[in-house]
C-alpha cells in the first residue's frame, strides 16, 4: 500500500529541488504535450483537470500551447500553489484525488508522472471516464515495470509498476478508446552512485522508503554493488545509469 501522507511529505520536502532535478519528468511532460498537440483537436478547451500537477511541468506547457477557459489543478499538498503565482483561470483541488469528487463535464483530464502513486488505478480510470464529456480526452504519462530497475534490484524497494499490456486492459475495461499507448526507456547517467540517491531524494521519489534507513555499511555495499551497472563514457570514465521507463497514453471517451 502507498501512504498518501508520506508521499505528500516527501514531495513537499523536495519542492524546491524538484524543478531543478526532475530533468526526466520535464522531458516526459514535454513529450506528452507533443503527443497531445498531435492527437487532440484544435479548439478552446473549456473545462480541464490535471491530476498531480506538482511544480507545473505539464500545467505550464498546457497553458502555453493550448487555448483553455478553466483548468482545475490537483495535488496532495497546498504548497504547490507557489509554482502558479502568475497563472490565471485556475481552480484548486487539494488532496488525494482518489478521495475527492472530480469536476463534471470535463473536456480533458491529464496527468504526468503521477498515476503510479495511485493505490486503485481502476477506480481512478472509472472516475476519469465519468467526469469526461463524450469525446473527452484522457492524456497521461506514467511509468512501466523497468522504472528505477537498478534501485529495485539492489534494495528490493520501489513501486509496483504496471506493464503496457495491463494498462491497455484497464483502460479498455473502463471504456476508453486508445489513440496512443507506448513506452520507452530514458536513462540518466551519474558520476557516482551517491549522486543517484541524491537525485532520488531531490525529486521526492523516495516516498516508498519509509522503513529504509541507510547505514555507513549499507551505503558502502550499495555503492559497490551499483558498479555492475556502470559503463564508460567517451572519456573512458565510469558512468552510473538510472533507468526511467515512461509510458504515454492518449485515450478518448467515446460515449
């Protein structure tokens, strides 16, 4: 089970460092916007919701590239509002989206790098479907089974990610027509395994590690074991990868 209060706490603690450190999350949100521009019709979007807006990687790009009248923004904690001081036409839904009532008659529901934290994704998909108007769109990125695989292999800890096939079945069961569902691997490279852990802490994704406490010995062992993933760069210096596994989806409610 995922502790929503712990997730909120860890992301709040990482609030100032997230924007600088979440380079992959920024790249993913940019790619999702590109897919949305490709698959969504050109129009003014009346009522729209983003689930898990965070520091606004996706939100600000949506506001820049799409015409809209109202944008509902959801996140677990109210501090995220500091990232939207100059934005207009916003309404806030603060709290666990699984416990909140969705706005009705939505044109679009979107989310980037957030749905992997949901404890009941089937329920969320059903809520999204019911909240959308006919022909409304559901556009999101999440993460697949090879996400942060190095960390899980060495520590045995991490989220239980879903495969593309499982997501496909869940979305179709909820009633969606799938226009796009694809994945890819996006590695980040670091000069030392210590930087891998610093990156994870700075982006808040340590929210599953409530009971994990590093000791001097366990850190030493982690660094040593991480060398199995290393590879040499062009200067023949070792680089240490951390794998991200984004999944992109563009779906539509048909009735």
